[in-house]
């Protein structure tokens, strides 16, 4: 099973660029299907109200539960004081992880504690600032930290090498492949930190088929490639909520009651 761990979905409200305007899924789903991608992690574009944005993400996932997995977004500064409640609702709605960006106030203890409480992986876009992950990995070892773009969307090879060092040294730090142009750095990351590299596309800015081809053309051993393309992500995701669809498309036992999941008999 191939899982794309990095895709935006829905509508933002900033209107300053593609990243906070609109991320339609229709073209992505067509491209992903042609590329052979089975499931996709989706989260909102930048938004001024992540409570509303996370609810929209949950509704998108609910329409395609056998195809999509949802992550919630939080803004560490703007949402301070209510992050625990935001994350608890997101979990209740079936979202399986968090997405945080330095643009959105980075990660505070409040964010990390909420992730730890629910055992949620956190995609944290550090924008080349690897020191933040160094501290978080040690302070919150129970959280799986996923660094997108191998640390930076730009071609900053030194920042990406720093992230390779981090994923090699810390058992709870991972990196995704979205937007990484240097194939030699991808090879180095997989070689130095087996089981720590995760495929992602960053649609709609990048084409999922092109991003997937980068991995397939590395010629990795079959077991290593399988980890990159979904195996590693499956291991660090929290369990499926009762009543949802599991990673293999099977229904998990349970019934939904007023927006909450209760175990079925």
C-alpha cells in the first residue's frame, strides 16, 4: 500500500498564495490514482480559524474514509489556552495526527503535551531550523515528529543534512520526502536512517506522481521502499477510531453516537 503523507485539502482564508487560498482534491485524486497511490493524509491550508478548518477536514475525510486520513492543524500562539480542547475534538472527529508550521507559531509545550496525550504524530514544518526538533525529540520522546521536505522546501543542503542527522540519532524523529530535489540526500537519509523516511507529495503545489517517481527511481531494496511508501507511517499512526475504515479498507467495529465513537458489541 502506497500512502502519501503530505497533502493539503480544502479552502484557506488568507488569499496571499496557493498555500492559504484553495487546495481542491479533485485533480489530486485523479493524479494519485494514476500514480498508484492508495491512501493520503490530508490537512487544511493555512487558515485563520483552525477549529473550523479541522471540522472541514473531518468532513472531507468522512466522505472518503477508505481513501483519506485526516490530520488537524493548530496555531501555537493564536490557539494558546485552548489547544488541548482543539486536539481532543479533532481526535473525536477521527483525525489521526497534527500539522504545525513555524508560520503558525511553531510548537509549544501546550501543543506537544496534547500530541503526547493522544499519541498523535506531528508533522512540523521547521523551515530549516533543526534546533527545534532536537529539543522536542528529547523533551517528548513519546511523540513521533515528522519533518517535511527533509527540513526545508528550499535547496538548503546543509539544513537537510542536519535533519538527516536528527532522524538517524533520534528514534522518534522522521522526515518526509516532499519537495526534496537532491536524490543523493534522499539516498543518504534512507541509508543512514532506515525506517525513518516517509513519502509525501505536498499537493497541490507538487504533483504526486512526480514526487512518487523520485522514490521509485532510487532503486531501493523492496523492504526499504515499502517502509518509505507507507510501512513506516502505518506503524506510527494511532489506532483507528471504532466505526472508521482501517488502513486496509476494512470497517473497524463500532457505531457513531452524536459525533462520538462508542465501541460496538
